[in-house]
C-alpha cells in the first residue's frame, strides 16, 4: 500500500484535474455538444492547463526557480500560481465562456479564486495542499453537476470523495504536507466552488 499511495499524487496531480473535470462535464452533457466541439474544448484545455504549465515548469526548473514537480517549497509556488491564475482568466474570458458552457465556466472561475487564495497564503508563508484544493474543488463540481442535471447517480460523488481521501493519505505518506496543510487546501478548494454553485445550480 505504501508503494501504491504515492502514485495517486501523480495521477491526481492538480495539473490534470482541469482535464478530468472537463471530461466529466462533456460526458454528463454528452448530447449538448457535437464531437467536433468536444475535441475542440479538450484541445484547448490540454494546451492551456497542461502543456503550457509543463513547459513553464521545465523553464523554471532549468533556471533553478523550482526543484520538483510537486513544488514543496512555499516560495517556489508563487510564480507557478501566478501563471495558473492568468491561464484560468484566459479560459473563462476566451474559451469556456458562460454563454456556452455555464457550469464549466463557474468551475474554472472557482478554481481561479482557489488559486488566488493559495497564492495569497503563500505570501504569508502558509502552505496549502494544492492536491487537496484541486480534488476537493472537482468533487464539489461533480456533486453540483449531478444535482443540476438531475442525474440521480451517487456513484461519481462517492468515488470522488473516496479519491479525496486517497489523495490526502498519499500526501501524508509522502510526507509532503501536515494535516493542517491538507485541511487548508481542502477548504480553499471547496469554498469558492460552493459559492459559485448558487449561480448555476
């Protein structure tokens, strides 16, 4: 189990959560979009939330500003978090617009505010778990979408709640965070999503 748990820190790394959330959204609203539109949306998410951050990380690593993909040091998180904020703004302004993708738009808006909170906390040398922030935000979004579309399918919510616990265990096993840091990350992931939930639920 000790060998398996760390894998979840990579599989459910924050950089992939936007793609998972988008796939879940398109799956739930399958009939609302053409296949061509789905591929176009996924391509945008791939470029903006995965490829650009990865290339930026490689640049930061080559210049010595970041040491690890997990970004353990609080001071090393600030530049990636600022970049992430700009990428989320680009998404909600240009790609995932409210008129066409209202639920997903508010998910990314919530993710933006969560990232801003994590950035502010890092300024005060408070380390929040970005893994917990991402997976807990995704969980609230999935629960909200389940209710909004009246899917009456509790399995996705149960699965994501389970995965949230697994990620927390993984971060503790890797000694990447204290329980308080996990709690802070969970809170800043959940609260913005809950607040925006009222605007589209």
